C-alpha cells in the first residue's frame, strides 16, 4: 500500500516545486527529496511530468432518472471514465421528485453510488417545500456530510423551484452553513418560448437553443443573486454559459457579494452551430441546458475564468444515447437534456487553457480542483498535493497527445461533443486513495473502491459573511 512518485514537478494552486511524493495507506505521507520509503514501495518515475491534485468535477449526474429515461453512465462507469481523465472525485446530485422525502432520495442515491470507482459526494436538490424539507435539510447537513443544496430555476412542471422555494431554502441553507447553488434559467420563459417554437413549426433540436436564449439565463442569475444578496447568503451558480450570466456574477462580486461561478468545459469549447446540423441525431446529441452559445460567449467565459470571476470547471456529465435522444424526434421538448464530458474536462482545459496562455498551470489546478475543494469545504484533504491529504493525484504528461473520440473514450455513451479534438497534455497516471487506477492508457478502476466524502458545513466564507451581516444589521429607531 505504498507508492513513491519520483522526479516530477509538484503543481499546487499556490506553488510549483520539484519534489518526490510518497503515499501510504491512501494518504500523502511525505513530500521532498531522498525520502525514506519501505523496500517494497511501488515507484513511478515522473521525470518531465507534473504531479497535480486529482481533478474534482463538482457537477455530474450518474444514472440520473430524467425526462422519462435514465442517464447511461452509472456510478461505476462514470467515475471510472473520470479516473481515465485525471478526475478523482465527483460531486453528483440527489434530486428528490417534488413531494419525495429528502432522506429517502439521499439513501437511494447513496445505494446507487456504492459501485463508484472514485470518491464522490452529493449536493441535494430542493424541488419542493414544507416543514419536513426544512427539517431534513438539517439532518442531511448534521448527519450526512451535505453542505450544498441545489435549485433548478428551470424545468417547469417537473423539478423547478419558484421564488418562494428559493427564499425558504436559501434562508435555511444560511442557518445550516450550507451553500445554495442554482441552475439559473427562467423556467417560465423557457416554457413559453418552447411553445412558441412549436407553434412556428420548429420541432427540431434548434428549437431547444432558440427557447433558451442568453437573456433567459441572465435574468435567472440576476434574480438568484439578488435574492441571495437580500438574504445575505453566499451562493454558487452552476454551468454559466453566457456573457449575460457572467456579467451578473462579475457585478455582484465587484459589489462585495460572496458569489461563486462554475463553467463547463463544453460551454468553453462547443458553439451553437451544432444545433443547425442537418443530421437530426448529431444536433440532438448536443441538447443540454443551458445550450451551447456563440464564440463571443465562449471568449467571455474564458476571460471570466482568467479573471477569477468564475471559479470552477465542471462537466454536467449526463449521458444519453441516440435511442434515448430519439424520444424527441418530433418535439425537441422531449429530447433528454444532457451531454457527457467527465473524462475529457482536464485535457481539454489544459490544451485550450494552459497551452494557449489563458491559464497558468497553478490556475489550472485551481479551476479543476482546489477551488471546488475550498468552496465545498473539503480542502486541503482534497484539492492539494500536501502532507496528510488524500492521495488523489494525477501525473500529467504535458507533451503526450491524443484525439478525443467516442470510439475510444471510457464513457458509456455513443457520442462525444469534443469528437476529433486533438489534445496535448494528458494524464499518464491517475492515483486514487494511493492506488494506481490508470496508467499509460490502461484503466484499472475498481468497482466500489470509491468512498463517500463528508463535507462539513460552515466553510470559512460563512464566518466572513456573518461578520459582514452583523456589522450592517438593521436597527429600530428609538422613540419616546
Ligand atoms: O442538460 C442538462 N444540463 N442536464 C442535466 C440536468 C441539469 O440541468 O443540470
Ligand atoms: Zn528527489
Ligand atoms: Zn442544470
Ligand atoms: Zn446538471
């Protein structure tokens, strides 16, 4: 159970240094030179390579029951694909149906996740409200390591949270030291525009994008941020896809609000022309929410990452095969929303981020791992190559190349939105809990080896928020 990674360069969010890394019993035991290690220690020579914290994908949906079907990557195949791409932890979503007990849903997802090959944790969605939901949120935080609650502002007549739910749940989250997160699209507007497109005879996948324009997202981001501002709650916005969303986050942050933003690798790299494809299957394979946008939005998102107004990169990994997408053959509203990506996030970001000078290597580590660990309060156990941290490590070969393809990926789906992309800079090895689970093209993922990661409440920014709130609290006028 011991492993020594020699001759590499350690890249953390805050430092770059030449050092060897010694792992024992799932943890990083020592970092330095000429380390004393037991005789039978496995050795990896990482000369010319980078030793980085394993990636954390804070937004995936393995085997999600959604839109009448179930996502095809389960917790084993999905986490294994992640390991092949250097991602050693996912934060997935428990999504109770409206009216469903939160703990029942949590237990159901936990059971599904027992087969995970890499570490995992859960955000829990708030899709309805009553006193039991409020009480169960506390149980989830206190007893089950949940410190984030998700709100879908879209998907009307399904899992959409209206303003009343947002306000109740954001307030409760603040009390519990858990961060509210939002999928920000105005669900009423989407519903209305979808009907309009159908009335116009636009039944194909292009109708999906046309019914979710950037304004729909910008409005919802603004609304969520303003509600959070009034309630004095930190907030995290998932999958920002456009300039309108980013502008709201940038504005709020510049005004001192505690806001975190996520961007998907696919939104940085895939553009809206995919919906014009004359092949229905190809266009439908790209149906996800929010939809892909024009290059102007992609440029803005890259700058958002570079400037630090966007903090994390994710994938929203949610796989549906062609026969599942075909449910919406005559009505784009029935195409299950979602695309894959957990395997390719890091290599795509390295290639288009680091190799193009948009991100330094340290910034790459921040946006693929460390920031997620800090925001979701599991740092430095995760998100850092440091003594005492979990031995979740990716050894990165900056010169190695490959071409991304559905023919060779490990994701259990027949399509890859990055098909044909040549990447330079890929993992040579992935280490999960001190074990080599991927080595030079060979995946050695072990079903069930992944562990649930408890995330404690009250990340440090809650104390900052509390102090700020305390100093500006409203007072009554004293009258005789
Ligand atoms: O289209 C998407 N993103 N599907 C997964 C559910 C969600 O909205 O994140
Ligand atoms: Zn040395
Ligand atoms: Zn979403
Ligand atoms: Zn999602």
